[in-house]
C-alpha cells in the first residue's frame, strides 16, 4: 500500500482523498497512518551535507520616520567601501623621484586614486538619491502598507532625478532598504500598473497580488472563491480591472492552489477538526 501511495503522490498533492483511497486500496485510517509515517521523513536529506554559509541580508539604506511625518534616508556606513589617499606618503615619495618617468608614474597613480575615491562618493550619492525618490513615490506604502504600493518603473524614477534608466537599474540591483514596514530589496518597489476599473489611479501589480491573497485567506470552507469570482470582487470592491487569467497567474506565482484543491484542503481540515 505504501508503494501505491508513493506512485500516486500527485493525488495527495491535489488532496483528492477519495481517488487516493481507491488507488491505494486502503481505508481512511490506514491512509492517515501512512501519511504520518511519510511526514516523519526528511524530504531534502542532502541539505544535511550542505556546508555553504548562510548569508545574512544587510540593508544598504535605512529609512526612518521623522516626527513631522517626513522620512530620513541614511546610507549604511558599515558596508560602504572605505578608500583613503595617503597624500603624505605621496609627497615623501615624490621628493625622491629621479627622472620624469617616475614622476609621471606617481602622478598617474594619484590621479587613479582620486578618481576611485570620487567614483565611490558619487556612487553613494546616487544610491541615496534613488532611495529618496523611491521613498517619495512610495510614501503611501511606508505609511499604510502593501495595499498602497503605487505602480513605479525604473523610467519614472530616472526621469524624476534626471539620470539614465540603466543607472537606476544598476544602483538598485541587490540593494536592500530597511523600512518601518520591514526589509525590502529596492527592486521590490518597481511594479507594473494595473488599470483602474472606475477611471481612477492605476494599481500596482504587487498590491493586486496582496489583495488576492487576502481574499483567499479569508474565504470560508463552504464558499471557496474561483478565479472569476476573485476578478469580479477586485473590480467591484477595489476598482482593479483584472482579468481571470491574470488572477490565475498571480495566484500560481504565490504557490496558491486552484479553487478545486483549496476546497478539498479545507474540507479535510474541517473533517479533521
């Protein structure tokens, strides 16, 4: 029976208990015993041999609320590269140069060092400038949460701070922002727009995903929401013009099963309780 259960794991994933009982040839009590045995096993035994270190995400930018309602943006100085030019050493060595070639070499080295320190400073200023614009455009999110996340693109930020779009993309790659709402990758704030059904302002795709999850989490066992129903609720309650296939795509992206499987899941939970 255990072998037949292993052969029909997709039915288990779909919570199709009646079909699984028939395929395995057991009663519900036997099935529960076998499932309890399976759950005691390690699904990823190879992880016990994984010795790679766990990398902690360190924020590049801190965002803090000020008493007057504004936001303070501060770079994390602990992770900024620290480069200093020892000009005293340069002066000492310059006095001992013997020919024009040595003097040219030292001058080039100093120019390279100055260029490096200037570039690092400019990079820090660019990150701060981009972060400040993100905070300005996503003030609603920082104040009220994901439902108020606005549609925002790299182009919108680039035009607002008079920089090239590729520059904004580069300085936000793998950069993290610590906010009162939690730690977020800066790329998280760039979301596509979903048209409004009532002619109002557009909604961000992330806000739509968040609302879909809220609706599904709150659905009662006896009234599971189909993708069509969710799309209609989003249109009527939130003014979000979302097609059924878009709801399905976002739902699947969040690893939320279909309404059929959710109905089976909640029915099993109700029976178990």
